[in-house]
C-alpha cells in the first residue's frame, strides 16, 4: 500500500492494510449515519429523533478518535520518544488540549 499524504501536514504514517481498512470502514459507517440524519431533516422528522441519531454519530466519532489516538500514542509518539524527539510530548499535549475542547 502506498503512503497517504495529507494537505495540512508534510508528515505521513504508513498503516497496515488491516488498520487502513478498519479505519475506512468506521468512517464509511459514520458517513452513512450522517446521510441518514440528512434524510431525516429532509423528511421533516421529529427533532428528538434527529437528536438521538446525531448523538449516535457523536459517539461513533469519539470512538474513532479514541482508537486513532491510542494508535498514534503507541506508534508515532512512542517511536519519537525512543528517538529522542522530546518535542513530540509538547505536540501530544497540544493535541489533547484541542481534542478536549
């Protein structure tokens, strides 16, 4: 699998085929949930029903973020610390602060 790049950072992470497929599968499910909510709005569904579905999407995104963060710490952060790149700790702290807003 070729390494994916991001428009907002020159850094990349090589993921296993299994990890890549798992993350994409989660994102596809979240995307489907969002489309479902859009359909509910288009059909004038009851507000409380939409809010329940929206809450489910929030939980799914939070689960995705927890999984990605755990992997990031176990791989990227741990590797950088072993390599003596202490600035990675400051980067992790800043990332956690953004995630906890």
